[in-house]
């Protein structure tokens, strides 16, 4: 009986620690692969003028949401870069 209780307590302790760990990938964000970083940098360069015109004063996530909301207004090179970044985000991680 004591052995059964000890095993049950050990199983609960191990199971509880699994819930305490942070989710893989940083809490729902895609992992920052070199391809994703390169695509993000290329998009920032191709869309710099569009960001200034359409989303001036916004930063980070707010800026990206603004660009997505104004996708029909951005320049052709910016649209291409945004599509490449979206493809890099959706590509399965290598390895």
C-alpha cells in the first residue's frame, strides 16, 4: 500500500512538472530560423518606404499588423517580400 502511494505521488510530481515547462517554440511563436530571420530582414528593407508611409509611429507587432492590414496598398517589391516571409514562416523547420 505504501509503495502504491509513493508511486502515485511520484507520477503526479513528474506529470505536474511537464505542465510547468514553457511550450516548445516560445509560446506559440514560430522558431526563428535563419531563413525566417533573412526573410524578415529582406521584408524590412523592401518595405521601409511603405512602413514609413502607411504605419509611421508604429513598432514591433503593431507595425507588422498595420502592414498586413494595408497589404493591398504596399509596393510590388514589398508585397513580394511579405509573401516570402509568410512562406518562410509556414515552412517546416529543417532538421
